[in-house]
């Protein structure tokens, strides 16, 4: 009997969204495994988000070491905002250090987004975020630092807790930030539920729509050598 392919995800504390979404996206023969990152404070709140990001990164090696015990084919840091906190050079150094220490390919959610946009041949992307406005602007600047144009961008209004948001609100955000010259729509934030609305958003906008969640699962599967097409969750997951 062929052994299952295992994929590991590091998830922020308090995030109720990532596990069920990744389990739904996993094709037959793929199992998904999770460990929680370490941070204190009011999870999902705009208040203290940057400090929680830094706490998670400070404890990351211990968190990875525990997840590595299940011997996954790949490990993903399922938290896009951590990359915005790190910056380009530090993110690259982190990926190289973790891979050297574990011997397991290590991906970041943002790195997966970049690969996804490249695969979709997108240079101009609309950005929607459930973050506070200044945090969203860090997201925009980080995309631009990697050579992308961001003609449309915005935040989800009246957020009390990111983890209490709904797919319908995510859909509305995608429609709000889209512009005629955007080639795709990107919804950042793994804690915001997105996978159920990506196909509808693509159909209504007439262009690809991705989220941090869809991008990191697509990248993780391809890195693990799994080429299954996953239908119903946007164009990206049907591509090799």
C-alpha cells in the first residue's frame, strides 16, 4: 500500500479557519498535520498584531521541530503577515535556516502567493486584507518590493476579530478592491475564510482569484510532488 503524503502547517493560536480549509482541499492520499505557533494576547484582533507576529517568529524553531516529528514532505508557515513583519532578507534567511535544520522543504504563505501569481502570469494584482489599514499597506509594499503592481487595494471594514469573519464578507472585499487593470485578486490573511468564494469571485470578476490559503495548499502539494487537480476552488488549484 502506498504511504500517504503528509503536509505540515504551522498555524497561529486562535485561528479556527486553517485546519478545516486545508483538510477540505487535501486530495486523496494526502494527510494534513498542524501545530500551533506561540503567541499571547487577544488572537484575531487588530490590536497587538505586530507583537504577536514577532512572538510567533521568536518561537518558530521549536514549533517547527515538533511538527517535523511526523515527517511531512513539506512544512508551510500558514501566516502571511509574518512575512510582512520579517522583510525580504530575513524571510529568505528563515526559510534556508529551517530547511537546513529539518531537511524538509519549508514554505511561507507569502512565498506561495508569489509562486502562484507567477504561475498565473500576473503582474498587476488587487489586494484585499482583513488587517488594520497600516498592516494592509505593509502587505501592499511587500508585494511591490517583489516586482508586482497593486492598482487596487483595501481593507475589510468594521473588523472586530479576523477569526469571526465570513466567506460572504471576504467575497465583498474581493469585489471592492478589484479594478479593471488588475489581472487577479489576492485576499491575504489565512484566518479569513476564503476558499468557498474563490470560484464565484473568479466568475463574477472575470479573472483569477487566490487567497493565502489556496496558494499555500497549491504550493505545498506541488512541492510534495502531488499533481492532482482540485476543482471548485479557483483556477490556481487546477494548475500543475
